[in-house]
C-alpha cells in the first residue's frame, strides 16, 4: 500500500514538475533577463508530491495549489491577496456596494451588534429596526462572542432566504424576534445633511462604484437647501478607501481643473502615472460627467476635512490633495498610512490576484505609505480626550508592510500604548463596559462641532496630547 502511495505521489510530482518546466521554457521565451528559478520550482513540486503521497489523509490537489499561491502572495505585504471563488465574490460585493443581506449599518456595543442605521428601503428598514437597536441572537446563535465579521456573515446569505434576529430595544427595555427575508442591498456610501443654517456635513464611508454619482447627488441636494453655503465639512473618518477613480472625482469636485490629485510609481510602466482633476481620469463609463452640474460655488466654499486613524487609501488621497493645494483644512488625527496601489488581475472566471503594484504620492511628492496624512489641526475624539487612540492599528504596525525609507522605533508611542492599555483595563475593571463614541454626524459628535467652529472662525479645542506618529520599525 505504501509503495502505491509513493508511486502515486511521484506521478503527481512528475506531472507538476513537467508543467513547471513548461512554465520555465515559456518564461525564458518571454524574457531572457528574468527566467523562473527552476531549482526552487522543483522543490515546490517535490513538496507537493510528498504532501500528496505521505500526508496522514488525502488532500485535494486544487486546495494544495491554491494554498501555495495564497502563501506566496500573502508573504509579500498585508494587502496583496489571492482570491479564490468565495473571497473574489466578497471582494466584488465590497467594490460594487451590493450584497445580499438585511440592510443595516452596524457596529459593536457591549459585545452585541448595534444597529447604527437601517438602510432606507431595505428589509431591515421595512421590518422596523431602528438606530440603537442591539442584536443579541442571529437565528439560534448568540451574538456575544462573535466578531463583527462573523456576525455579518451570518446575516448575509442567498436571496429570498430568511434570518431571525433577536432585538433588544433599550429605550423600551424589551427583547423581541424579527424574521427578515434577505435581498440584494445597495450600500449608501454617501450621507449628507445641513447641520445648521449655512453649514453642511457630507460623509463618504467608502469609495465604491456608485460613490461619485451619490456624492454629486447629495451635494446638489445640499446646495438646493443652502444656495449660499458658508462652509462644508467633508467627513472621511473610518473611510477605508476603495476605488481610485472615486478619490480623484471627489478631489476634483473642489479643485481647479487639471491640477494633479495623486501620482503613482512602481516597477512596471503602467504603474507610473499622474491623475488630474479632469473627467478623463475618473469618468470611464461614458455619458455625462456626474460632477458637471455641480454649482460653481463648490470650488470656493470653505472646506474642512475630518480624518482619523481609520481613514485609509482613497480617503488619504483626497485629504492629501486638498491639503497640498491648500483647498481645505484637515482636522482630526493622523491617517492610517495605506499608500500602496493594488491591481486586481483576473486569473479565471472566479479567481483573481490582487497585487501591490505601486505607491501613492500626494501632489507635492509626499509618500502616503506607512506615514499617512498629518492633520493641520489635531483633534481628540471627545472633549475628555483621546483615551485609546494609541491602541489603534496603522499601516506601520502591520507585519510585512512596505517601508517608506528608514524606520525607527517610536519609544514615545510605545509608552503611550502601555498607558492606554492600562487605562482600558482599569475602565473594564470598574464598569465592564467602555462608553462607545457618538455616531458620526450626530449632535454629540465632538470633532464635527470643532470643524464647524473652524469654519465659523470660532475657537477650536485642539488636542493637547496627540502628536505625530512616526513610521515604526518593521517586525517580522
């Protein structure tokens, strides 16, 4: 039996080695300057054969190869990724802003899923879910102990299937079940409102396929309500980024035509590019430019951009462009620092490779990578301070992040982290519950209040404790 297994293993090894030799010959034909390393590929083939023949139980060949590809790509940096069928589907849902679920924006509070806002017109909206509702069970599974991602996956599913949520409504002090039929949801990535006469707030939570259209529509609505706008707050806090075209378009809405928004630079020719405030660089679907009908006053309306440690990638591009062109005052805290470009190359109908191909640079030539955008005005999250900001992860904290020149260990930040962690433990020991931050855009939003003070020329409560965070030493 063992001999048969070994024979089968060597047959598999031989087949893979043959395929890799063919790859080697093809690569040599394509480029004599960079041939594939045959010896290492033969080792890979040998390991494949040994696992196939000697492992304690049978292993699916396709899974082995997919895992090998995933390992190879994940060893590059935190953002390169091999997409199998499932992960590619999830990625496409993220960029299109469409998924099958119940239709709620959520967060966590005291270990439960908190409904931040039901999406208008969604199944959850029609079922009567309200902001502030807490979800304690999803079908038969208690929510406490689940991560936010795990809870999201349980609420999503196939169209027309049902999910039962157990809701605790604090202001009514009662729990009740709600059965909701899942359907396709389109995420609203842009929200806006007039917060007081003459002043408006516009939030972009992610840069998706329809973000530019929604952004233009919301701005048009704001100016219809306030034709003589005195000031606008563009809220990019916790915006993880998304599509580059969206960032270029949002920047172009406020900047003079044809000025540079961002540039990229990498190893291949296609990665060396400059993106300007021009429809040619953000409008690729044909038809009418969605920004064309925006009022001319938008180019000059006083502007504040709110950012924090969760503002990454595309949102950092917007903040950097508006800061370099002195078009806006950037307020908040230092951004995440994801200054790398990922290109998605489809490998088959249901698989793809997301690979880092370049770095982003602001119009003045600053690299965003592992540094982020430093605000013009530092703000704490609340009037009481920024108690736990030092605990938040940034690009420079990630293992295998792309370096941005020499990186030195920041001893001051290490000390701040230790103090914040101690404070967190003390708070949990006292009350076992950390008070959540107020919802962005609400009347209790301290940073929004300071942004409005900035626009009105009133005193701003700047941070007394937060300082610039340097890129840290790389730890593997």
